[in-house]
C-alpha cells in the first residue's frame, strides 16, 4: 500500500504534466493567432485585396485559355522558324532526318527553344562545377572538427553571408564585370552555390563518427591525411548527392536569371511576353517543365544509388510537385534532398 507522501508526489507530477500540457496548448494557440494576425495585417499593408482577385479571376482564366493555348512551338528549332511550321507540328518536324534540325540548331548563333534549353542546363552545370571546390574548402574549414571554435565561425559566417544574397541579386553585383549575361549568370550561380553547398558540407561533417578519425590519427597521419581519409571518406557519397541536389536548384535559378537577361529559356519566355506572343510563351513554359522535371528525375535516381539507406529515387508525382516549390526557384535549399 502506497504511503500518503508517495501519493502526494504522484499527484504533484501529474499536476506539473497537466500544466505543461496546458502551456503547450496556449503557446500553439498564441502562435497560430500571431500567424493569422500578421498575415491579415500584411495583406492590408501590401494592398492585397481578395475581392479584386476573385472578380478578375474569370478574366484571367479566359486570358490563359485563349491566349496561351494551343502552344506555338514555331521557335522549337531554326528549321521550324525558317519554314514557318507552327503549333505542335513543329515538334515532329524537328525530328526529321534523324533529328538533323535539332543538331543544326545547337550550332547556330540564332536562338531556338532547344538551344535555349541546352544553355539553361549548361548555366546550372557550370555554376555548380565552379562552386564545388570553393564550397568544399569553406565547408571543411567551417567544421569544428577541423577548425577550432570560434575560428570556424569565420568560414561559417562567410557561407552565411553568401547565402543571404540570392543569385538574382548576385548577377547585378557582378555588373562591373559585365551586364546581365550568360557569363555573369555563371558567376552568380556559382557564388550562390558556394553558400548553399558549403553549408550542407559543413553540417554533414558535424555528424560523422569520431572512431575512423581517431584511428587515422593513431597511425601518425598528418592533418591533411586525417581530413581526407578519416573525414571526407565518410561523407564522399553524401557530398556527391548534395552536389546533385544543388545542381537541380541551380538549373531553376538559371531559368530565373534568364528573365533578367542571362539567356536561355528565361530570356526567350520574357521576349515572347514582350511581343505578346503568349502561345510561344506557353511553349517556353512547357520546355521549362520538361528541362526541370528531367534533371530532377535523373538526379534523384543517381542520389538514390549513392545515399546509404535509399533504394528509390524521386517519383514523377513528387518531381512535378517540386516544380511549384518557390523555395527551389529562389535557390533556398531545404536540409533534405
């Protein structure tokens, strides 16, 4: 039979747990109310009027349904532009003679959708390739396992400062080198990639096992050998997987930078809008969909083979859903790829 003191202690613990539970409810309710309140105030502050959107939505629907469809792929290749082949017929026409019109478009100085797609992919790839070595150096030096605290925060701070500025701003900071173009787009994507990729590298290094590091040190290995064989060997596959993930993001960024003059699909979409050729704009958007979806699926499959414990890549539905994730278009990466 329990003593009165034991029963009193149990009642006190139950009461304390009940108070904690009520405090959690109050906290979440207050947080929800704050989010709703700030959102309501923010909508009024920026002049957002829901009734205006509702009233004009039918006009927007008519504009999209009649102005964007059917998509006009006349600029799909140089051949279809010169021959005046428009609409969806331009796609099969571009595959005549074993795709010779497509091959000719790659080597032409004139713009076409297939060439713009290649430019977009190359901008994302080159930016990622240039970012990798700098991200690796800063990421390794930012780890407390390599650089003692608080000196590692010099490199962490550098990565945070780079990440704080989006690529669309970096391209304008590089104006002394040249106006927004493919060259400055590569620099902007690379700079943004250093911040994003370096931070992911640093976080991964903080989670590795200490055992292999101590084993390498016990052999009398130098600091460089310890980092290479004791640390980087544990995260090499993970680093490749993160690099492929950033490549996905950089491809989206390349499209966004094209709108401000960096070339590729973004520039062609902007030019067609400026000329009120909305059916050609729709064709450009479809190409964006194909390019981004394709690189996501390929990258996902590769990452699924590299990362431990993963047996399947990103599915088609998940990849399509990510196309509408604004964070990825802005270059804001989540922790998990």
